[in-house]
C-alpha cells in the first residue's frame, strides 16, 4: 500500500513539473487595468481571465511555440507568438478598437400627396349590370363590403359614418351636391350617369392625404377624355329614363335623367 502511494505521489510530481505557468497583466493605453479580459492559447482549452488588477495566470501542458490571444470588448485583439516557457509576467497593452462608419448620404427630394395606387373598382358597364343598382353608380357601390345601405336615404354610408363623411371628387374637384333632389322618405340617387366617367375608384379603407376633407372614404370619378366619335345613349328603367349625348371633336356632354 505504501508503494502505491509513493507511485501516485511520484506521478503527480511529474505531472506538475510538466505544466507551464503563463502569467501577466492586461492594461489599456492609459495603463489602467482591464478587468475580465479573455486570455487563452489558440487551438487549446487552456486560458483564463484577468482579475480586478488586470492580472491573469493559468497553467498549460503545451510546449514549444504557441499563440497567445488576448481579447476584450471595444479593444483590438492582441496576438503573441512565442515559446510558452517565456510567457511569464508579460505586460499586454490593448489598443482601442476604432470603428469607422460608412458615409451617410442625404438626398433632398419632394413629396407628392397623390393616390398612385388606386384601382378602378367599377367600370360603367359594371354599374348598369348590377341588379340592385338600377343604373345608379351610388347604388352599385352600396353592394361593396364596408358600405351600409340605408333604404330611406340612398346616399353613401361607409363603415358606420355619416353620408357627409364620404366625399365625392370629379377629376380631383370636390362635388358638394352629388345626389339628386328627392321627397321625404324616398331614397335619392346619384345625379351623374356612369357613362360620363372612365372609371370609378372607391376606397372603404385608407386613402391619400390629398383628400383630407373626407373622414370615412373618398369616391373618385374620372371623366372620359375627348371623344373620338359622336354617340347618343338612351336608357329606360323601372324608376325612370336616361338620355345622354356626346359630341365628336370637342368636350360637350349632355346627360338627362327623368325619374318617375
């Protein structure tokens, strides 16, 4: 048993004798100690960290030429190549890591408040082929999601708002009286023929800041460009009749609506 203890002690002495101690201190450019710097031998698990005084010390079984690396946040990484037997009481001074930002280019420009993403919801043919619309563009829009139909009114109500909160624009100009006169308890209709317009754009959600007078929604009506041929439109409905005429070569349109 004594021989076994002697052998173990002898092996421990050989093991301790075979390790090399690496020590030193880590400071910055002002010679202030750096606390928590990471010190290790590259490619090994041997290393340590600096204490409150910037000092470090660890043992390694590596021999010969090794690479000592010291790193810390906001400082450049320090690398030292040499024989581990000479890495004792070394003084390591870390340099500040200067980060260079890329140049920022500011370009002046202009902002345009326009509805560039608008979509033509309804064409004139869509209006007259909608069964419940009876040829009225307002009645056709009342079939779209987000609108509310008020039977005794007939105007355009969007998402619970009042009819006055939905504004109607023709070629960018606000229309203050877009509905026909009517008697009490009789629903009104739009006063314009759908064939006067190239497209009807209607939004029940967000719309351009260009139309700030509206609260609930905007209805954009764009008139047809100068006609290339003369035509006359006649329509007969259960609620009345319509008559329209377009002159060739000049912008002259006539639209009449007779309600029964």
